[in-house]
C-alpha cells in the first residue's frame, strides 16, 4: 500500500482557496516514501540438480470435499526443472509421507 498526500494545488482548487506562497508539507511518511532501497543486482545461481530446492505448498481445506473425502492438496515444485507435482491429502499429517513418496518418485 502506498501512502501519500494529494497534490496541494488540487486541494486548494477543491476548497476554492488560494495556495499560500510559503506552504511546505513536512510529513515523516512522505519523507520515508522518497527513500530508495538498495537492491542487490547479483544473480543467484540456479540449482542444477534434482531436489536441490523443492518448494512445497499445502493448499487450504478444499470446499466441498472430494468424493473420497480429500481435504487438502500438496504441491511440490522442483526449482531445477520447474516440474510441478501434486497429491491429494485427507489430513495435513500426511504431508511428510507425501514428500517421501515424491522424493522416491523423482529419484527413480
């Protein structure tokens, strides 16, 4: 979200008043908004091997439930290959077992 003040000229026009010649707005939020961030331009090396980096996401409870009463979906994204797999889960407790099955599947 970006915080900022409206243009002083616009406000004066809307209120039908003349803008003071020595008007200056001193606002901490505006001063911080004008600061710039130092962004690192270094390129991080992309993982080259399977399972170097796997992004895992468990999707919130599905409504309505599937016909087999599955409630969650777990996604596995391999950063090296950008290959996406998913599995349906009945309980969140099954997530670790699903990961072990995914790992065996990918290693074979």
